[in-house]
């Protein structure tokens, strides 16, 4: 658990994360906020950027278009 209460979600109310959350699994890592996700297949490799609201399937890497978000 990341320390966020899921009680509003359980009660059927909107849930909004107050701060981004990071994930690491074996070689890959990701950093998620409400709209964007940073992803790298391995530490030190190229970082990809996805807009989770517009592209939930994570098909379009926006890193080159939005370097300021990286």
C-alpha cells in the first residue's frame, strides 16, 4: 500500500491520488500521477512518457514532444 486511503473509492466517491507513486519490478520502473506515466524498461535506459487519460493503452510515447514533463 502506498499510504492513500481507498475509503472514498469504496464508498463510491471519486478517488484522486495526492502525490505520484513509483513502482519497480525486477528490471523496469514506472512513476505514475493522475495523468502521466514515466516508464523505463531498465534503470538508465530511455524514459518513455504516456498520457494515461488520452492514451490508456500506452501506445504513444510523448517523451520527445514533452521533454519538460520528464
